[in-house]
C-alpha cells in the first residue's frame, strides 16, 4: 500500500537520527505531524492544497535549514575562522528580505479589491482572479458596476474556446447575472432609448447564461457517464444557480415558458427557496394563479418551518374574487382551510404529486414513500 510505504519512508530518518541527531529528528517529526491534518491521508478535505497548510510545517523546515547551516559552519570553521559570523549575517539578511516581502504583501490584504488586483497583476490570465474582482466590484454597488462588467468580460475572453470539462459554469452564472443587473439599472434610469439599451444587456446576459447552461449540461453528462460505469446513479447533476439566473433573464425578456423550463431543471438539482418563489412568481405573471399556489404549497411541504410560504398562499387565496373557502380567520389570524375546503385539498394534492414525481426522477424512494403517505392522509388520488 502506497500510503503505508510513504509513512514508513517518512519515519525512517526519524528512527535513524533520533539518537545521533535528535534536533533533526525532532524537526522532521514536527514537519510530518503538523502536515498530517491537511494531508488527505487520515480523512479527506474539501481543499486539496493550500499554502496555509504549510505554516506550522515551515517552522520545522526552517529549523532543519538552520541546523544544516550550523553544521556546515562547524566543518568549514577550521579553514575559514570567520565563517560562523558570515553564516549568521547571511541568515539575518535572508530573514530581513523575507520580512520586507511579507510587509509589502500584507498591503495586498487591506481590502478585497487590493487582494484581487494584486492577484491579476501577478497572474493576468487567471480567470479566477478576474472573476473574484468582478464579484468584489459588484458587491460594492452601482458606482462599481461598469468595472464589474469589464472584469466579467475579461473572464469570458480567458475561458473562450475551452472544452466543457475545463470550463466553469458558475462563472457564467455570475457574469450573466451582472449583465442582467446592468440592464435593470439602464431601464430604471429611463431615457429615450432605455428599453432598447436594456434589451441589449438582457440579450447579452442570455447569451452568456446559455453558454453556461451548455457547459453545465456537458460536464454533468460526463460525470453521470463516469458514475454509471462505477454503478452509481446520478442523472441530475450540475449547478442550480445557472438555471435560476437563466430563468430571471428569460423573465426580463418576457419568455415565461422558457423561464419555467429552466426553473424546472434547476429544481431537480436543488429546490431552493429562491427557485420555488421565482417559479411561483413566473406563474403569476402568466396569470396561472392555481399553479403559483401549488408551487408555494410545495414549499409548505418541503419547508414546514418557514411560515412565509403559507402566508403567501393565504394572500393569493384572499385576493380571489369571488371569495373561496380556502382561508379561515380567527382571533389568532388567518389559516389555510385544509380540512373543509376542496380547493385547498386539490391544490395540496397537486403539490404532493409534483413532489412525488420530482423524487421519482431523482431516485429517492424514502421521499417518494413520504409523499405517498402524505397524499393518502389528505385523501388524495393514488399516484
């Protein structure tokens, strides 16, 4: 086993030198002990490599280096009497140089902008440096939006032509969202050509996000193929953020059915609060109030601790004209009439059925059974 052989190789110098060279043995042991928590041997970490993992081990390395210099000075002292002083001065100069470098490097950490600007100065073709600077500018607000857009465009230049397995779908999700936000701001500012200019930014956002979708689907299919070879089921992989942002751009362009298609796939990946609420909003814009309520009831089922879903359903029911039996009011407030209103029961059963279909597509038998039991307890038709 390679891991066992590696450990034995590391332990060998400690064993051989622990009597003759106890200082060296100590520092070698220190190095490997300090390195072991982040070495992905005992347990796997999300981060496979980072310079911070070497902070404590580097002390041991420095100790071994000092020992080596001192040993060399001892051997050369007969021929060069002043060598020990020279070694001390040389070591001091090295420490002074590294200290100065650390001082100037610390200035790069004054702010996120300074950090990522220094990153792209050191590595101009690092897409992650430009992407992080893009995100940093975007978070600083409207005055920095054009700088954010410029950094995003630079990321697209760097990524252009890469194969899907080399590409980053989330980068397109973020950049596409920033371009859409630019369109929103242009439209909000008004002016004779505001709609035309906003449309340009929305179209640009759509172009970026569609490419992100292409990258995400291709990477997901490749990963699923590998997993099937290994005997693992994982048909639905990918980043839901890509489809959530794509849907929002489709909504700006008035293409609601395409927005729903994107949200449907995004929900298969991860039915987040944002996706459920955006899906309900899209149905409302299409004047499909029943579907909007059903999606919110899915949220009630999936997140029973979040009262916002039920409150929004109550609001939609109370807006109906003529009034329905869906809401009952007491001194404590408004409640959904699950027990005595067929409309609420039908909507709830539709929500349970949709979730059952969702869990079926994701091969989650325990959740399928839970939805079946829930439907049965409410007297829903068997699915």
